[in-house]
C-alpha cells in the first residue's frame, strides 16, 4: 500500500517541498489529496536526501501544509498508445477532448522516452514534399530531419504549420504517413483554428493533435512535447509509419521552463532562462530520426516565435545549434503581402543535398536551387546598391537581376494558403524565372541540363 505524507514543508509557486520521504525517484507521479476530497496531480522534480520537490500540475492555490496529503505513485508519467490514437484530439495531459471514446491502450509508455543509440541511427536521405515551393525547392525537408521554423509575433506561422500538416507526404506509393501536432500555450482562437482547419481539410484523419491552452497548467506545457514524441515513436517504430512531428510554439515551452526554474530559485542563465535550456531542448529534438532496420521514421518541425525577431535570443540560438538548419520567416516579406513570408537567403536545410536529385526529386533540382539562390542574392544586392546610389548606377544586367528578385518573391515564394505544389511544379516555376536571364548568366547549371530545360526566354 502506498504511503501518504503529511510533511509538506514549503510551498512556492507551483512547487511544494515534502520532507521525510522514502524510496521516491525523480519524475515519479504524485497525488495531492485536499481536505475537501479533491485530488491534484504532480511530478517529482528533484530529490535531495529525504526531501522531494513536487511540481503540482494544477497549481498550488488552496493548498497548505495543514490541509493536504501527498502520495507518491511509484511510476513516471505515462500515456496509453494504440493505432486508434490517429484522428483524435487530446489535451496537454493526454486526455481526449474531442468528445470521442477513451482510448483503449495496447500498452502504456513513459513519456520521457529513451535516448536513441547513435550507432543505430540511419542517415536521413529521402525527400518529404510539403507542397510549399520555398521549402521543397530551396530548403528541402528530408525524412528523419529536424528543421525548425523561426518566426515572430504576428507572422503567419500558425497558418504555415497547418498547411504543412495537411500537405506533407512522402512520394513513395504505399508508405504510411501520419502527423503528430502539439500546440503549447496557444490561445483559444488559435486552438479553434487548428481544430477546425484539420477537420475541414480532412487532415485529422491521419493526425494526432495535442492542445495546451495559455490558461492551462504550466506543467502541461512541459509534458506535451514529450507526450507527442512518445506517440510519434510508437507510430514510427512499432507501426512502421513515417511521422511528421510539428511542435508550436517552442517559445511558450521555454517560458514555462523559465517559470519553473524561477520557482525553484535556480541560478538563471542567459536572459533568465535556466542554464540547462540547451540540454532540455536537445532531449526533445534528438528524439527524431531513422533507426536501422526500422521502416518508420520521425521528422520534426519545431516552430518558435523569436522574441523581438532576435535570432541571437537563447531559444532560436540554441535551437539552431541542435537542429539541422532553420526556415526563417521575414517581417518585410509579410508586410508586402507575401505568403508564406519565407526569407530564402538566411534559411538553410543542412541535409537538403541528401534528399534531392535523380530518383528522389528531379535530376535538375540541385542546379536549379543553386542558380535561383545565386540570382536572388545578386538581385537583392542590386536593390541595396540602388537605394544608396540610385538605379542609374546599375548596369542593365544588374537591373535584370533586380527585376528577377521581385519576380522570385511574387511567383516562386508566394503561393496560396491552400496551394499544394508538386516538386515538378516548383522546379518548373524556377525554370520560368531563370529564362528571363541570359543563358550566359546561368553559370551554376550544367550545360547538359541547360540544353534540356532552357528553351527560349520567358514570355
């Protein structure tokens, strides 16, 4: 029989300190029973000698050392999984909120998972089509990759996340594909947008949604990405599915970590975030990839809103160190009415070369990508010179590249919120744009490909 403790010593924020405990382990779940019979849940954050620091999921309001008993349950936080989990919507505790029946689990799994053996990892090398040209054509997503999206307050990252979730697919026929979507600290309006969009477009039929609202307990914000990744691991490595995990907004997750750290009176690191922020983020991002001998895989797109659009802020900075590139949304492009406002020049997918080319996308993909990037960069540079010296200081070729940069943003980057471009359509648009440039300027494309694809000027 589990022992009940009446030895609450101190209460601070969402934390309470229990003394004289025995046999308690880190991460163990607890129940706090109040005098009025109500139960609250908690988790052990720290063990020191015979004292346990417990974080209460629902907060400590109304709890005092005199009116509460603490019971340690002898197990960590778990979630029940089964194939029936697909098509369902859950809260931050993993409980259904869609009005459907309870999930009858085939097994229960600890949400903290296990580190993936580096030797067992298989290299990401297969293309995932998102239907978004600026990603597929220029910063290709590869199966098993972790590729974050860096956004800012007021930018349409929610719409972009929903579009990726409903459009993403692997091109091999017969491959089972699922999306695990976890939203942390979002508003009711945002939650309603995601739920209605997934339902309206039919994306829910292949998705699992976890929703944590801004007024839900902070501890759920810490747990929800781990719950989502645990479900993804089950679907990928036990059900042989290719799983795309979308986590939005990682900034809210990091703010929750900061709040808990402050309540624990820990020495703060950069900008008040805990010193272990890098390690904590790595425990989430590194649960991504492919395992040798397994059919399934996990690909991850964390989305974060950079405070004050600052790429050097600890959250995007550390995320960039752990992940394999970044997609950056531009406030300047957004102000011009361009959707999605993806800034191609500072964006990067470090594994893109592994997922493109003959047999994966198209033989000309790498050449077109490199030439588009070079031409757009030259056009942007010409714009900067024109601002300082005037257009009269530019050569006719520079003026042509400047026009190319504008058309690239309007024809290639910009697309409809419901427009799902195939990789062939994306590359064909790229060729149409390149045909406005003289053939002699296309120095990054192999001559044999120019002979095949460059057929006259763009009309």
